[in-house]
C-alpha cells in the first residue's frame, strides 16, 4: 500500500488523483445533501399545513423518525463496514425516495379526500421508515471517503462535510418553501423557476387547493436521479478507479491485510473512550442543532413575523452560508492550527454556542412577552369584496368572529382599510397561526381531484394580514444569534461526526464509528423534538433555557478530548 507523505511531512497526491477524488465525492456528497432535503421537508410541510399538523404533532412525528434513525445505526453501521459505502448510499437514496413518495401520497389524501385517518400515526410510521433509510447516508459518505482522504487532509474534509449538510439545509428549507409557494392554490410573486415548476406540474387556478404534496415528490425524484449517477460514477476505493490505494494514517493503519470481523470492529468502537466522549458531545449537538434550526421558523410563525422578513424568507440560504463558513473554518483551524486535533476546535465552538444561547435568552423572552400586547390585523376592503357575496363576509362580521375568541381594539378605519389590535389576557393563546385560522365562512367548490364539490374554509388569513412583533433591530439580533449558533454547531458536527469517526474508527470501522456518533446526534434530536414540542406549546420563554445546559455539557466534554489523537498519528 502506497505512502503519500513526502519528505516535508506533507500529503502529496497527483493532479489526476485529486480530480478523480472530486468526481467521486461530488455526486456522493450531493446525494447526501438531497437526503437532507428529503428529511427536513417535514418541517416545511408542517409550516404549510398549519394547524392540520400542530406543534405537538410535528414533535411526535419528528421524534419517531429521529429515534429510529439513532437506533438504526446499531445495524447499519457494522453492515456498511461489511458491504461498503457505495451499496449503502444506493440503499439510502432509493429507500428515502420511496418513503417520500409515500409521504407525498399521504399528504395528497389528507388534502384532497374525505378519508379519516390518524395523521400522527401514519406520518410517524412512514417518516420513521424514511429515517431508517436516511441513516445509511452519513455512514456511507464517511466510509467511502475514509479510503480517499489521509488523516492530515480530514480536517478539510470535515469542512466539506459541513458544506454538504449546509447545502442540504438550503435545499430543504429554501427550495422546499419555494416548492410550497409555487404549488399553492393562489400563487403570488413567483420567480422564474417557480413559474416553470408550476407550468411543468400543470397547476392552474381551478385546483382550489394547495398542492403541498410536491414538497415530498420533488426530492424523491431528485434522489432517484442520483441513484443512477452514483451507480456509474461512484467508486469505493482509489483502486476501483484505477489508482493505487494508500495508507491513510488512521486507526486502521497497518491492518490492510487483516480480515474483517464484525465483533472486533464493534468492540474497537464501543470500548474507545475518546469515541464514547465524542458520542455524548454529539448528543448535545443533536439537541442544539435541531433545537435551533427547526424551531426558529416555527417561532417566527407563532410570533407573527412579517412573511417578507429577510431572515425568515431566506432561512435555508442563511443556514447554508453559516454552515459552509463554520465547516470550512473549523476544518482549516483543526488541520493548520491544532495539528489535525479535533477537540480544541469543538471546545472553542461550544464555548461560542454557550455565549450565544445566553445572548439569545433575553431576546426570546422579550419577543414572547411582546405578544401579550396582541397582534395587528389589517383588512383591505378589496380583499373582502373578492369573496363571494352569498358568504356574507363583511368588515363587521370579521370583527364579530374575532371577538368570539379575543378582545378587539380599533386602530384605524377608512374607506379602504380597517386595522385592529387583537389581544387576549392569556399570552399562550396569542399565536399567529391560531388567529389566522379563525373560520369566517364555508363555501362549496368543485374539487377536480375528488371529482365532486367540497366544503372550503374561508379563514381570517384569506382576507387579512396578521402581524405580530415588529421585525425591527431586535428581531434581526435574535435572528443573527440563531444563525451564529447554527454556524458553530454545524462546524462541531462536521468535525466530530465527519472527521473524528474516520480518525479513531479507522477505515475498517469508519461506518460503525459514525453510526455510534450519529446515533447519539439523533437521540439528542429526538429528545429535543419531544421536549420542545411540549414546552413551546406552553411558552416560548422555555426555549433558550432548555438549550443552555446542553451547550455547557458539550463544552465540558470537548475540553476533555483537547489532546486526543488516534494511536497511529502518534507514531
């Protein structure tokens, strides 16, 4: 097996090798990114479905998936070490594509038929199956790239891993929201791509229904395409692409001719104190990462942020920029400053997360308290006039419907526009989604999917703009804190799950190691999903203090592995 360390102690590859390595990990990495899109589109669908899927429902469904994902690694990690990363990524992409088709069909049935079924139960089952197949993705990408990257290059690969995660978040949130907007029954202010998508899908104004199911069908189609690309382009090892395999300098160094034994591989991972410490750090990362990225959008909706608030509108793009910055910064610092040690970088980033959580706390509390002052409801007379006259919707009837639940105070009224302040003595009742969902009237309309007439709800959101807390400097500071926390946690996750697993597991046990680590990530994700689904239903003031102890524990454990190296690196 070739050595790639030159006389100066630096890694040396030919240009042809670097080009072929790029052609190997690029489609593999994009497959992984689109797996993220097919994973976090559930969050986008929850926002689109509104009260059809409550926060508690979403928390339960997401928890079912993430807990399945965590325990699936007990099987899929060792299995991937045995069958190889290429087969694992094909299983992952194909299986996730099928599950997304099923979730799309379930959404189609929910929105277009009168069928009665347990939404939480069926979504939980299918989403759990989706996450089972998703669990092959992370172990596959680490398993393949463990053969292509020397230990001294892996800090940079950890940055690449963070980039791929960030691209996936961008695809999930920004592309997902663009798909939802493009497939809405009434589509406004569409860009060129959204208009093209709407045209390709044959959606017209007569449908009378939001076609939210496409947020599942589109990523399923993309994953199917990448299955075909990976079959023909991806290679497990350099020798499979016509290059010589080389000693990667990790914990498997010198074991190239040793036969693979599952028990030995598992024992190597579960008895390694460094890997176990990393696992508990990554449990905290699972809480912090998804406790921020998922719940921030739901928070902005509940607080009534304006729909064109920049951070909310471009959440996926900002996460991508933050993740790329955090991932690459962490990788370069690890390799260039700390001599390929991962612990110092994780400790620094967790320290920043702790400070950011403390900074976030008063802003969230102030925003939540501001909701007690109520929401502003603005009704344009022209919007009321566009409703069918037989429905009897008037400014007065709208006010009366709101007064059945809340207290209403006149702010402005002229011939064209009426504005009220709506408030309630109980702050927890004041969330934008509940106010927007007030039923004004019901209308019979033909549904071409059912082939018959159906009853359509006309809600307050159809005729009014509901605004909550102002999107002022405080809103931007809160959003900036959340973006920075995303930068820090993606940097940690890429460094530990994407890099340390290869270092300390070695090529032979890379998939088992990342299975253990990512399993803990998603145990943390499942825990926060249930906890925050329960807590935020009562008050958003519980959000930052819930996250704070996990930032502190992650920092403490990262300091414990400050000097950790794999054995072969010491030699």
